[in-house]
């Protein structure tokens, strides 16, 4: 109850983890993930009513996500995606990947699972930070074809003729 939390602020412990699976294989936990959805609209104007917009027509939606993970020893991003250690250019990525994001609570319960389908890497960065220790973070942005919960895709419907 919210009153219990307000009366006992020292008892608050919030912790979640985002587990990532690529084509069904667990690749690790990411430090941050930022899904993005965007869709533009086009104004429709009426004849003879001046510069007024009558309605807006939606355009094709774009889906992507950006994540950040720490490079661990010999498990760099491309190796977790199934490529060997010689991989250097995103131009070599020829096939789409499916990502599964599972958000876990501290007690191990799954709160939400999201599937990102038909994903292509469009941006990769690996900034180096040297502050006593060398830390290499890897950032990737993937464009996706669709997003669903794994069971109820919005595209699973019958079209009547």
C-alpha cells in the first residue's frame, strides 16, 4: 500500500534486470535499453476552406531500440550475436535478428516480455573510458520490423473478404 511505503521509506528496494535473448539464445543482461516508436502524419486539407487541416493521415511506423552493455572479456557484442571475434563491420550483418526482452523482478518473477522481430543493427559505438580501470561499453541501435508480446501479435487476425 502506498501509505506503508511513505511511512517506511527505508524499506524500499527497487531492482529489475533486463535479460536479452537473440534468436532464442541468452546473450546477457544489458545496462540500459531504450525502445523507440515513431510515426509521422500527413495533413489533409480541404478545397475551398483556406489553410485549415481537415484530418491527419498516419504514415508507416518506425520501431527501433538502443541498448548499452559492458564488453566482458571475450564476449563482445558481435560475439553475443553469433559472430566470431574477427567481426569488425556492421556491413557484414546480412540476416535479421529477433530479440526477446524480459524484465525480471528481484524475486525472479517476470513482469513483462517483449519480442522485437526482424531487427537490423544500424548503429554501433564502443566508447572507452579509462578511470583507473578500462571500461568498454558497447552501444547498439537496431531497426525492427515489429514488436509484440510473443503470443498476441497485432498482425494475427483474419481479413474478411
